[in-house]
C-alpha cells in the first residue's frame, strides 16, 4: 500500500502543479519496481502502477499542458519511436504466445520507452528544470548508496524480499535472485538487479564529472554531488558486475579534454582515489581483472565471445518460422526449453531485438542507435551526449541491462543537448 499511496499523492499534486509533480514522479521511479500491479488477472493484460502513472501524465499533458509546457523544438526521435511501435505491434501479432499474452509487454514498452521519453523532452526544458531534478536525484542516489552499503553488510536485501511478493499473480513475479558462486554477494540496493544498479551509479558519475570537467557547470549541491559520486564508485565495485565498469570507463571518455586544466586536476584526483579504492577493495576486484585477464574471467563465470556466438546461433533457430517479426517476449511460455535454453539471458540488445522482434526489430534498433548516437547529437554539435550514447550502445551490445531505467540515460543526454548554444533553451 505504501507505493500506491505515494502514487496517489503524486497524482493529486499533479492537478495543482503538473510539471513539478512529473519531476517528482521521475525521482520516484528510481524505487518504483515494475511488478507493483493494479490489475493482475490471468488471461488479461497486466496493468502496473508505473504504466498507470505514465498514462496519467500523458493524458494530463494532452488535455492541459501541451501548449503551456511545449518545448520550442520538435521531438527528435519521432522516426525511430514510430518504427518501434510498428515493430512491437507486428511482433505481438506474430508472437508464438499470442496477441493477448504479448500485449502487456507492448504496453509496458510504449509507456517506458515512448511516452515517458516524449514527456521528458517536452517538460524538462530549462536550466531550472534540470537543476531541480539533479538536486533531488542526487539526494535519492546518495540514499541508494547508503542502502547498498547496508545491504552489503547484511548480505541480504529486505526491500527486494518485500517487493517479490507484491505481484498478485505469482507467475508474473520478478525474480531478483542470482547465484553468488565465485563472485560472492552482489549488491543491487533499491534497484531490480545488480547490473541496473551499477549502470545507474555509473551514469550518475559520468553526468557529474562531464558536467564539471567538460562543461564547467556549477552543479546544485556540488560538493555533496562529488561525495555521492565517490560512494557510487564504491557501489559499482560492490555490484561485482562487468557491464557497469565497461559503461563507466567508456562514458568517462566524454570528459577527455587535454586543453583544459580541470581535466588534469580531475585525472590526478581520480588516479589517487582509484589507487585507494584498489587497495581498500583488493579482495573484491576479480570482476575488474576479468576484463583483462582470461584466468579471472574464467573464475567469475562470466559470458564470453564464444558463448555469445552460440546464443546468436540458437536465436536464428528460434525465429526460423518468423524471421522478420520474431517470436515475441513471452516465447518461454510456449517454446520448449530444449530449443530456447541456449539463449541463456539474451545478453545483448541485438539478441533481444532478433528474438523478440526479428529482422525488422534489428533494423529498428539500428535506426534508433543512429539517431541517439549520431543524428541528434551532431545536430546540436554536442559530443558529450554522443560519447554517453556510444558508451551505452557498446555496453548494451555486449550485455543485457536488467533493472536499468532508460529514462535516466535520456535525461542525461537531453541535459547535454539542451545546454548547448545550438539548442538555446532560453528562447
């Protein structure tokens, strides 16, 4: 009831101050897991609290705020988003589980990947907007770090244990579990998965450092944001996942500027803190070494290139009867494990696109990456956003990213784009 009560209060507040309520909802989404259901009847599309809130803010925007809160430029992702909707609908029609089963996934994807991102572009459109969000997201991220430390000490996550039982239909409950063999306990804090947690903390670090080093922006709660970034770095290591480390390393390339003094100061500070972290966590760095050492990679039992090749071979077998539109996201409910077990966790965005949406889905994702990495950043002459998008694209190519809220990536990219002279949000 706690999650539902908070949602009701946000909805009530939205009738008084729509824009500020939407910002509060974005912060609330950090802890709002996908399995908090309002309608969960077997045989009917699942309706979660998150979906309902996204639709509420869209309806309120269309009826009351489309003119008042409209950004001064057109939405830049219309083409890939339209292709996505077409791809998802066609895949749901041709899915092996049937349209009635697949439509839930379509509604979820539309709310999280289309509606929310559209509202982000339209509503978060001034320096004041971003500063408000950054301030409160910083406080929220700081709290997730503290909870992550508590979780690491306890070697147990009470919040996730509670959230596992929120779904009325046990067949739709999210499974938070994973093996602790070799790597030991992996923290996930308030997030759904350790990978999603690590990516969120990494993205926060990238946003703070790039804002300061590359743009020279004075951030709200600036010293506190530096402390939060340091805690995020520690938590990234405590997830014991390779994907967040890859994303962090690639994303920090957006900060490189050899001509600025701030970069060299940051570099020396980072080397110093990095040395201290390596010493302090010397017994928990197997995952880091696994990126460079084959023996360590074997020890952590992570996936490799040969395994990924095998997954693609299985994927082509799975979609052989529906190559263009895939088999949908609910294929596990229908297809035998003897056919699908080799897919493992679909550990690449391209594997997901191929299996779920077929060749048309792969083309759609390629168009989306073209827009988010090249077309939109180059339009606004913003290379910081480009490097962040590239970091995400490479990470998503080599790993699945469960538990990561994609709207946070867009929020960071939109901030860098809209703070450029080319966009000129003061107009």
